């Protein structure tokens, strides 16, 4: 699949999710509402009542995440936070309350419908330290060294160019800045039938990196102190209805699914001191 077709599919999927919320419905990683879909174990029960009570209901209903990065990321008053693929704004609004009025929370999304929903949720929440930006996570519209913490919730797996995403994240982070994202990862090889499906890709499955590959890509982008903490491990029964709905033979694919997909919380740090190029002129030898 081309980068363009994947982006178009993601825009369509997430745009429709935002419109469902505006009509009083809810969102889910899969093709059906959460209560009826095999992806329910991925998207449900991620936020506790204390958190959801702080923000507009529409921000909660629009969540298509696979974790809760705001619960696991260390956020300090006065820091600048960026959420990659911010959707309806749930993680941005929660982050904004934690960094306080001296801090700022940015949300970046490429889908017009989600941005409109997020800005309406910002208005309802009365959040003055929040800004939603339109753009792609492969091309972050912020300056170098401008962000303390980057969060993301089940979005990096949707990109067809994850190396570019991680390099951009590294670029905009300040020295010593932290990456703290929730994402779907895999363990071991997955059969091509799963990865070929656009709907599975958009549904948080087909674009997932193998966990060791994820670590390697983070290191390749320049990150250090990489940690990966599984938060939910999915069994074949969790995905049976979802996979069957895509016309796939679940029994045949079961060994490729059972226990091989998981949500994980991924941490990494941009080094506080970057390695300088060695001096090659006489002046610096003095």
C-alpha cells in the first residue's frame, strides 16, 4: 500500500468517527461501535472516572486509543506537551490540566472533523493553555527543541513512515525531553493476510511494529533509555468477531494472533547532551 492510500484511509476512518460523536454516538478502533466490536478490549476502560469527569463527554466518546499515556507519563507544571494524532482532544485536555496555566498542551491531527471536534471540546472545557494544530505526524509544524514531552495514543502504528515520525519527534523535543506513548506492538512475525487489510491497518492492527523493531527504530532516531511496558495483551477471542468480519479464517490465523498483539506504554529520552562532531581545525586545539 502507498503512503497516500493509507493516509486517505485513516482520514476517512477518523473523520467518520468524529461525525458519529457529533451525532451522539461513540468511536472504536474497529468498524463497529465498541460494545459490538472485537476491538473493544483495545479501546475500552482506559480512563478512570476521575479523569473523564474533568473533560467534555464528547472528548471521551471520540477516543480511539489503546492506552492512557496521561496516566503513565510524568508531566510537570510549566512543561510543553505535544500529542501526536490528538483526535477529539482527550489526552491534550488531560495533559493541559497537569502542566497548568504556566504550561501548554498542543494537539496535532490531520483530520478536519477531529480538529473541529477537539476545538469544540477545548471551548467547553475552558482550556486556555491548549492549541490544536493541523498537520501530519511525519511533518510536525513546530520548531526544533520546543517540546518537553511527546505523547501519543495508538497513532504511530497508523503511519506508513514510522522512521520519519520518530525523527520528527526527536527533532522537536528539547534536550532531555521525553517520549511517552501508548501504541499497539506485536511479538514475532504476523502473516501477510492481516497486514494487507486497510481496515485492519486503520483499526490499530496491521501497522503495528514488532516490539524489537520498535526499539531499534527509536534508537535509530537518536533516543536513549528506551523502555516498553505491556499494558494489555490480546487473545484470539478478543479479535475473533473483528477478524471474521474482514473475511479472514480466524481458526487458521489464530496462532498468528493469540498473544502476539499487545498495547504497550513506550518511553524514551532525547539525550541531554548531544555528541558534537570532532574538531578538525587548528583553532580548536588551543
